[in-house]
């Protein structure tokens, strides 16, 4: 049965952001035939716009569905999202203003651009670019899952060819305004999206505990096994190292994703980036509170309510949040909340497709296919690639089983972290050799993929260190191998023939 | 291009202040310390309110470091 009130509110809000997406082309007008104008908004976003843009970019619809869903299903372990968001901002503060500065100085649009200039090694830059594209694709596809779940929760049949139609419409809208307005569109929509998300989350954390009789009652309703991490068995660090390495590894990986870099490079100064490192944790607080919504869903008992049986069957635990909203809120507010989630999918999906398009165009098309291309050709290429990427994500979600998209997203984290030595260490030191970094990257990439496959695509691999079992997030373990290989080989290769003269950057570019 | 003339001046890194940024890492990576229910805070187990509190504390630390590095006379 279709929930008409919710659906009408949903469609109205969706229409509003579509309109905003198109008029965004005229905002802070720039020449959209230039890649840095279309793909970075002309590097003109100040503190507040950057705050909304990066916030809308990092805290995606999928996060809003999946983190509470994991709390709902697995309990305390899912709360690693909180220490993860605690650690990302000190990293942002220290490291990324340097990237902003050098990128501004040399006109870099992607992290692979920087690596190309710093190490003068086009194959290393190609590896960085391909890793970014590969890691982002499943991420875009997962955003669609967020839209699918809320559409299903409003009673729209999401199976079959006709059921796919609403999702196709949403993505055609997304593709059209990204094509015409570039990064300005998600930046402007992010403001509306975040207001809706904040309203929804604040309503949930006030109304639901009132309904349950306070936070104490809510936590009392949680089974003890879900309330805390399980104490590790003898001879193992168990859930403790799982929790800590998941948080640390995810934090190190986050700002290496192309869409994060796009958000950072589009800001108007390194100072804007630093200010945002202090201001963005407001989103983390929201994410932490939202994680607790998963517990609220347990306490309210949505799983045993007969009206939600079909939903849980179709979307498993991802249905927990929508079910809670349906159970607690009036229909019109359900429409607002669901619109917030769906629009929350559009913003990061738009930024991700722009970021991957920038990467493909700059680091593959211009570098390897058509080095003589004009600036107009370059930005035209990026616009077309952004369409192809979105179409690919859509096909991905229709053709490939959902579980497979999850595996790929997990592997995406393992892969993207392998770019850390070239990108982050590269910002600080030129002691590393470009070829050594490439071999380190390949070692980490292969080892990480093998580890993930050998534990059936769980995120954590049990390392055995001096007789103790240390379950460790695969991304972090494979990164260590990558760094060691890159460092040792750099010593050898630099002794034979140093490639340091290929560095086009100088120390003052980084300040 | 930018409305503020000082916008592109670099921060002057203050090394000891930057060390403060390590504190949040220690606080949240030391899992056995906070994997407990007591003391609860208005019904919320320690595990949850401790970590949520660190979101606010780490933001405050970053704000302090930012202030120190952008003081008047330091390019601010």
C-alpha cells in the first residue's frame, strides 16, 4: 500500500532540489567549459559552503541507513563509526591544507595530478587514478540502495522493470543537473539536504526516547550481547583490535577517496580547510546520534511488527531506520525524513561521479589518450564521463547482487588506502622513489585483496603476532606491507638512480 | 578573488600545539578503557557517552590549535 501523504511530501522536496540543481549553474558564475570550474566549482567555496559540501559528501545516505542498520543487527561493534570520525579531523587539519596549497599552485584537480607532478612518474599516477575510480564506483552504487529502501518503505514496489523506474528517474535528474552545473549543483543542494537531515535526526533523538520513556529505558531494552564489545578470548585481542583497527584504517582511507579530495580542493583557501576540520565534527555528532537510532529501532521492537515483515524481508536490516520512522512519526514527517535520505544519496553520488570524471579525464584521457586536448575538450570529456559513470552505477545495482556491491565497497577501502604512501607521505617527503611506491602499491593491493578473499570478504583478518591473535582491519595490515616495501625499495632504487630531479614542486608550494 | 585579504596567508605551525592532536587518537584507540557500562550518564552506558564526548573534545582541540596557529602577528 502506498503512503500517499509521505510520497507527496517526498516528491515536492525532490522537485525543489532538482530545481536548485539546475539554477546552481548560475551561482558564482564561472566558465563551465574549464575543468576546474565545472569539476571544482572554480575553487571558490568559503568556509560555510565547504562545510555543507564536505559534510554532504562524507556522510552519505548509505551511511545513514547502514550504520544504524549495523547497530540494529550487530550492536556495539558498529559504533566504530564514532572513533573513526573522531580521528579523521586531526588528519584533515594537519595533512590536507598542504595538498590544497600545492594543488592551487600547480592547478592540480585530482590526487593523481599531484603524484604525477611530485614523482614525475605517469605509471604511478595511473595506478593512483585507477584505484580512485575503482574504489568509488561501488560507493556510488550503494547510494542507490538508500533511495531504494525509502521508496520501498513508502509502498512503491521496487522489484521488476517497472519498480526500477523511480530509481531511473532519480538518476536521470541527477545526471542532468550534474552535467549542466558541475560541482556547484551538489554544493547548493547539500545545504537543503543537510537542513532536512538535521531536522530528521534531532526529531528522532528527541521524540523516540520520549516515546520509550528516556534513554535509560532504551538502553535497558538492548540485549547485553549487543550493548558492549565482547571480551576477547584468551590469546587474542578479539573485538578490541577489530574495533580499533577498523576505526583507524577507515579514518586513514577516507580523505584519499576522489570525492573527498574534490571537496577539499574546491575550497577557497587552506585556511578554509583548517576551519572546517574544527567545524565538521558537528556532522560526526549527528552520525553518532544516528547510530543510536539503530538501538531505538530495537527498543521500539520494529522487527516484530507485522506491518514491517515484508520490508525486512526485502531490505533486511537496512529497513530498520525507515521502519522506525514509519512506526513513530506522522506520514508528512516520514515524507520529510525519507526525502532527506534520498537527497542525501544524490549529493555524494553527484560529487563522486564528478570526482571520478575529473580523475579519468585528467589522468587517463589527457595523459594517455589525447595529450593535445584543449581545455574545452577536457571539460566536455569530464561531463560525458560523469554520465557514463552514473549509468554504470545504475546498471551495477540492477544487475549485480547487493551483497557483491558490499564486497566491492569493502575492497574499495582496502584499495584506496594503498594510495596513502604516494599521496600523504608524498606531501611531506621526496625520499620515496616513484617506482618503489608503485611496487609498494601493487603489493598492498594484491595482498589486501587476497586477505579479503581468504576470509570470505569479511573486513578483518586474524593476524598471528608472537603467539597472539590480532584481528586487524585488512586495509591497515596491507598498508603496513605497502609502506615497508616502498621504503626498502626506495633505498635501493635511489642508490642506483634517483628520480628526484623529476619533482616539479618546491618546498614553498606546500605552505 | 577572495573577500578576505588574509585568506591565503599560511598558518604558522606550532609544533607543541600540533602534538595535542594526538590526544584524541589515544583516547579512542584505547578500547579496553571504555568498553564498560558504568559510569552511566542519564541512562547512557559509558561506552557510548565517552565516545560521543570525544567528538566534541577533539573538535575543541582542533579549534584551540587553529587559534594558536592563526593568532594576530602570526599571519592572521
